[in-house]
């Protein structure tokens, strides 16, 4: 087991999800995602009313000021319009032949049955703190109609360095937030690892990659670190954490003590050298 701590955000190593089968509702396993993004849902079940599609707006704004929207036609496409970089597709799911001469379809929730207010089908909610895009989806085909609330994660969050772990070839990754760990920016990052113990002793952390990138990162950059550690023995595991340094100040997340939230003591974290 491996545990990623990047403030102390958690992700567990797992095998890649397999796509659903033809004739079944399209779900998160069928979405194609750009690096650093992931798909999950808060609710999924047989269609019982278009409650998911009547909330939000037709355009959402992320923490970089980009416009997020849904486009359809042959499926659902999550596109981002950036005033500098132009348009890019962050995630998409396409309609799929199901072998019976028909398709398994996916549409934004309120477009199913033409129930959108003013004819608009792009109803979105963006969570700026966690960097998540939320919207309703209807998937249907012969014999079923299925509704779910899809969550696309991996947008720059507001404060936290939300680290993810990808199994072999093993890699850690995160997207640079606007205010990493509440600092005004980041001069560089340091990533550490250590053995899972109770309690975790951060003073025994080991350097994995230090002082990266070579130049100060920009908000929204996707940073990756190669994990060279061997697979831990059964019953053992590793943790990973990433510290942010800005203008001589280092922070690496928060802790709760006596019901109060405070920053972790940076003096406990060894200097990152040797990598």
C-alpha cells in the first residue's frame, strides 16, 4: 500500500478502471481524461427526475479564470476556454455502439427530454476550494435510463497541493494551486516519502525529489515526480508528502489538535538534499 500526502491529501494505488460493457450505462470508467484529472460521482441510479440538471450555470469559471463549458453531439465534452491558450478539452465521454444497432448515449442531465431552462443544456457547478467541476449526466440506451452527478477533479485548487499516485510506471502528480498551502506563490516544491507508522514521524522523511521545477512554477502547471521505491512488503506501506517553499518560508499542510486546525511545524521536516 502507498499513501500520498500532499498537504495531507490521500490517494491509494489501484489498477486502472475498466470501461463499462456495451448495453450498460456509461460511467466514469468510460471517460477519457487529460493527465492529472479524475472522474467520480456523488450519485448514480435509475432516472427518477431531472433534479441534477436544474442547478448551476451554463458557464463556470475555474481558479485560473478560464471558462468551463459542456459541449455535446456525439457525447459530452468538458472544454476550457482560456484567453491566452485558447480552447482545450479536459475530459470527454462519447456515445458507444452497443451491438444491437443502437447506442449507449450520454448527455448533460437537463437536456434529456428537452427540460433545460431557456434551451440551455450546460448547467455546471465549480468548487473553487477543492478544484472540482460538478454536473448532472443522463446515460441511456435500450431498456435503461440512468442518471448521475459527475465530478471531474484535478483543476487547480485554491490552497492545497492535492497529490495523486499512479501505479507502474509509478508517478506522483499534482496541479499547482493559486495559493499553495496559503502562501502567495511557490518558488519550488520538495517531495518526500516515509514508512507508514502510527503516528507518522515526519522528522524521518526521506527526499524523493528536491527543489523542482528549475524555475518558479505557474498556477495550473501539472508537476510530476517519478517514484523509484520498490513495492512495499505485505502489511507495510509508504506515505508521500510535498512541501511548498516561497520566499524562504516552507509549509507542508495542516493538522488538527484539540479540535483546532494549525499548520504543521516545518522545523520537523528534514532539509531536502541529495535528489
